[in-house]
C-alpha cells in the first residue's frame, strides 16, 4: 500500500513538471473609463502563484499553458479572467469596481469600498485563516492585525483571550463583539475555519458605533462562504491531520538537585524525608545518598496528541439562485494524559434567491454539535510541586484502590502531591450544541438606489455538563469516599430582528449613501443543575445518571435560575463622497437597556472624515503614491456587558456614648448600585497609502480611547461597605503601523512581505473621590489599580539583590533589625525611613504588553509556496504564582533554574535566595523576584505547499490539488520560567501550555 502511494505521488509530481509546452502572452491593460494604461495590475494564473505585474505603461509578458486561466486584478477595478487557447496577445480593459467583494470591506449593516473607509478597519484573508490548524478562528489572527492581542490557549476547544486596543473596563467584559452573518456573539468557538469567507476587524469607535452597546471592546465581522450567480458547482475538500507536542517544558529539579537543596537548607525534616524515600524505594546505585527514584512529573503527565480536520463543501449558482453547502469534522486531543479532548461536527448552508428584479430572499444556517472533555488543570500545579523522589506508582501502598498510586505523605511530606489521582478519578464532559439561523427579505423600491431589508436572526445553544467524581483511596490524606455526579444544563436563546432602509445615489461628483434602521433583541438564558452522591454502579458509564444517586444527597444541591433581557435600538448612518476625494461618514445609535436604572437610554454618535490626497491634481504622476488618504474619526460606545444594578438598603439600630451617656440611634446604609452607562470615547487619526505601483501598502493609526463613568468598587464612608459606582476613568492610547509589500519578480517568482507593530499605554486617569486605589488579587499576591498606572498592576517590593556576606548584613540596619543572614533577599527602602514595611511597596508592572508586533514572509516559485509568520510582544509581566506558593507549604519541588542558580555562597547568585532562605517569610514577600518578564518572540507558522494544476494524468482528468505541510508555533523564545509566556491575565498557576502543532494537509477542488 505504501509503495502504491509513493508511486502515485511520483506520477503527480512528474505530471506537474511535464505540462504542455509553454507559450508567451503579452499585452496591455488599460482603464475602461479613460483608456489610460493601468500600472501595478496583478496578472496571475488562476490556482497558482505564477504571475507578473504590469509596468508603468500597463504592459505585461507572461508564460502560460493552453487551457490555463489568467486573472487580471487591481484595487478599484473588477477582476477579469481569460482562458488561454491560442492567443499570444491580450489587451485588457478594466472596469471600475464598486460592488466586488474582493475590493470592499464588511462594515455594520453593509459594505464599503476600501478607498472610502474613514475608520480603522483591517481585513484578513480566508487563506491566512485556513493556514492555522485550530478549533477557533481567532487563534489564526495572532500577530496578523496591529492593535489586536490574541492570547493563545492549549486546552482543546477553549477560546483564546482577545483584546482590541487594551482594557477599558474594570467591572465588565472587554471581549470584542463577533458578528457572524449579521448575528451577535460573545464567542465563536463553534465556527470552522474552512467555512470563513472574510474577517473584518473594526478597531475604532466610529466604525463600531452602529453596533451599539456590545461593541465597546471592538467588533469582528465574520462572513461565512456563499455561492455566486451563474457559477458552475465547485466541490472542495480541505483536510489535515497531525500531532501536537508540548514545547519549552519547564525543567524541574531532579532528585540530585532536590536532595542538595534539602541538605543545604539545614531542615532536619527535609533531610529525614530524603532518607524515608531511600528506605521505601531503595538506594540509588549511582549515588547511594539518593533514593532510586528520579521522576520527571511533567514528562509523566504529558503526551503527544492528535489533531485533524476534514471539510467538504460545494458552492455555485444559477441565474437567480446561489448556494453554498458544507460540512466539517474536527477532532483534537489534549496534551494532558487523561480524558481531555474536543470533537465537533458542523453543517452549514447558505441560499440566496432572486424572486424578481426587485425582490430577493435568502437564508443562512450553521449547526454545531461538539463534545468536550475538560482537563483537570490542578494537575499542572500538582506536577510542578511533586517531589522527584516520589514515583508514580508505589507497590508497597497495598491499601490503595483501585490503583496503587504513590503518596508523598508516606515519606513524610505534608501533602499527597501525586497528580495522577486528580487526572484518573475525575471526568468533566460538556455536550455543546449551537444553531445559528437567519432569514432575510430585501426589496428594491427604486432599483440600485432605494431598498428595504428585514432580517431575523436566532442563536440557540445548549450546554449539557456531566461532572463525575469517582471514589478512590491512596492514603488518609488522599481519598474520596463518596462518588458524585453533577449534571447541569444551560440553554440560551438570542433573537434579533433588524429592519433597515438604504438609499444610495450619485449626483455628478457627489456620491451618497444613507441608511436608517431599528433592531429588537430578546435574550433568554436558563440554568438547571443538580448534584447527587453515592452513585450505584459508579464503575460503569451507563450508571452516570442522577437516577443512580442517593436521593437524600439532592437536598440543597439543586439550582434552577434564569434571566431574560429585552432591548431596542434605533440607528442611522450617512456616507458622503465628493469626487472620490473628500469623505464623510456619520453614525448615530440610540440604545435602551433596563439594567441601568439611573439612565436607561444612551445615544452614541460617531463621525469619520477622509481626504484622498492622491486624487488632487498636484499629486498626479507623483511617481510614488498610487493612493494616499488621511483619516480622522471620533466615536462613542456604551458598554452593555456590565452587571445590572443591584443591592439593597438597610437600617440598623446602634448604640454609642455621648457625654458618658448611652444613646441609641439609627444608621441607614445602602449598597445599591444605581448604575449608568459606561461610555467609551475614541479619537483616531490615520493614514492609508499604496506606493510604488501599489506594491507597498501602508496603514497607520494613532488612537486615544477613554472610558468615562467606568464602574468600579467604591468604599462607602462610615459603613465601609463596597458599592459599584460610575466613578472611574480609564484610558488606552497607542500607535499602530502595518506594511505589506507584494511583487511578481517574473513568471515564476513572487514574494510578499508584511509587518505590523503596535504600542499601548493603559492608564487609570481617575477613581472615586478620596479613594486612592482599588486592590485586587489576594493579600499574598496583590494587584492594585491606582491613578497614573495601568489597571490591575502587580504591587509589591523591589529587590536589590541578595545579601552576600555577614559584613553586608552588619552594614544594613534593615537587615540587622530583621535578623537576616547571607542568602536572604535585599529589598529597596523606597521612602528611606530605615524601615521596610508596606509603605515601601511599588508598582511592579502590568500584565498588558506595551509593544506588540507581527510579520510574514511569503515566497512562491512555480507551483511551490513557502510562508513564515511570526509574532511577539514585550513590556508585560507575569506573576509566577507556582513559585510564589511556596509560602503556603514546604517540602515541595522547584524548577531546575532555581535549584541550580540559588545562592549557596558569596558570589554564587544575586537573584535567587538560599535554600534555607526559600522557607523564610522575609523572602516570600511579593516582589519582583516572583514577577517575571513576559516578553517573547515566536515563529507563529511555517507552511510549505505544492499545487498540482488541473489536467489529465494517466488518461484520467485530475482536479486541482494542493498539498501542504504546516508547523504552527514550532519555536518560541522567552526568558520566563514557565511553559509559555502566554498567560491570559498575567497570573500563572494552573495555565494549560500551548502546544506546537505539525500537520499534513490536502485541498482538492473539482
């Protein structure tokens, strides 16, 4: 079988090289409007990377084969396709393009020409999304869009954290709004990447304002694939399969390093524990002072994991009907060695019908059926702390059932440590079903000018959870006597009814588009859960139902609740274009929401201005700029993701002494949150340019995004109760630059290079009166929000190194006062009062990066394509809480970097304390010892592909076939002492590592 496959691939390769004899076609491309030559037109053989660009006079020369299709495309013109027969000369006339999807951008309730945009909008191509093997579309945007931070996740089926232009809210969600085929979503984990037609990222407020209250975190518009009129059916298979591997696995201390730390610590308890391990598990033959155990716990709980995706689809259309149908199966195992996987089956359909010249209807449907088994993330934490002197299994632990797992308490440690009982005796299953349907009807009152459109959308989803906890016994400290099952069901329904009227017309040099509309939404959610214990027949999955539980165990373990929200909005937008030179875009939306008791209604205006300088007479024939536009915009957005107004008013009778006499009185307090809207105001200034025959494209934006009336927790005077109030101001500002260069070097070679950078300054401008800060995190691992600093910054002591000698101790009054010894950390006395206390704590950094970047390099030679994408960030900090939690327990393992580089004598380390110092509370204060640099540089994606052109092979007609090899995240470079510097909120305790992925894929078009 293998020999046949190799022979078949050899024939494919041989055929692709020995194509029909090539001929050269030359010609000139001109504009149909003025018959002038058009430079920089892409002349490309369809289905390949072979092509050239027209020169300054519109001329081109290209080698082609008979039967191939040559496409002529350029910004602002309709694409022309010509099938080659015996032609040697082609003179092409390009018509201006107003409607072409390839040259327009999806915006709210419509589309707009790229040249007419006044806001900050970035479009990502479908092929760039499909390049990433992932279950979530947003993972594929990492490093591709300036100003967009995508924090990856490793657990199968989980969604990455996405931030557009920083964090602007303290109380609510900062997630972007996803608009899929017109429907609003908070999460798009159900979408298949192969079903995506286009993605538009709306970053500024003026572009997002028309979407209303859910758009404060930005908007991402996704259009799934649809058919085209008068197009023959095209069948497409797209699939890949491969493996995932944990990368940059944290190297933990081995038995020798761990024992050395124990002996150096001087702790008799730790030394005795080493001796107990020797007695229980035997003595090492290599070093008789060590036990014959050297467990690498991360190696034990990790595994290679498979990933695969298979999609089929058909697209086409007739004179009055278009259609697109597709199905996808996706499967991904987790790299944690337990029941940890994700499986999803999707079906989609899209149909549009012209009922008459003026009336058309359409429907779109996506159904997703997924099963997800969540990992027990506590196992990551346990594996970090588990000592290497403990094996996975302990044959001497005869009391253990059903498996003789080891337990660290058997050799003297405080906790069991072994992560395997956590992984083997817990199972968390989610069955997730989602159905998106929409139907629309559009009638053109005046053809091509005035239309009305009514659209109905329904998003229905259900999540059935089954959480099984099985009984086991390892030791008195590690056991579960009673089995339990928790069943939970959540159903969610979101209905939206939009009605929009649109008018567009051209009056000489004046082009105007005006639309107005209403939107009604009805959101409902219902939650039902119950927990039962003592499951009869727990060893069999057929018994994992509540009917098998002890009926008495349900008392107090049943929950049933729900919520329903109604909303109505009115919106309008006007677009004006004069001579394709001067642009105005104005938007207004009125939004009503019952959750804001102080003010139900919010009115959010927005305006954008554009000046296409390249259309001015003084810019003609400038030799550099084919297109140059200045943009400026202002917009307001309301944040509807906040919790509703809530609380209560109370009256208490109190007694106090006045003039030595007891007096009774009444104290009235209220913790009712009488909330208003949070309002985000944003100013954006941008440049859009295409230079050097449109080979180089530039997009640059500077933005100032300010959230007023931010909801924050405010401490009430007298009562000291915390009440949520509109009392904060948060600002994000930064610069975004994107550059893309494309050129066809000759008939065979083509290159494209892209790069983007973005900066971010997140700052709290003001808090409530008389409130200097807001504390978050825990007392041991404090985060603080303070005016002038980023939101939720890490807050603690600044270290100056490690005390090296007794002389250093004696010369430092703080060290003497605290009975310090060499090997202890030295902290900075910030206020210089000679005492180290809470007043010496400082801001230690933010989890938000202040600089992000990404880029791509693509090279094509004949039928071969090679691409590399990279991404990175800097300026962010990570709290290594795994290291920090040594404060809660002793006798645990540590990472090898700490074990090797800890202080063990003068000059040995000026960063890490001694082994004995690790156990002292002085060295366990939150400081920059635990706060690490989160910067990284990553090779995001490498792909090599080969395209077999359509034709005949061995007498049989062969379809167009594309073979690909992809490496996703193969290399990441960073300094952080963890698996990965991608930590969603900057606190690393039980973070699931993001794996590297290697796949082989094939795409077939018939």
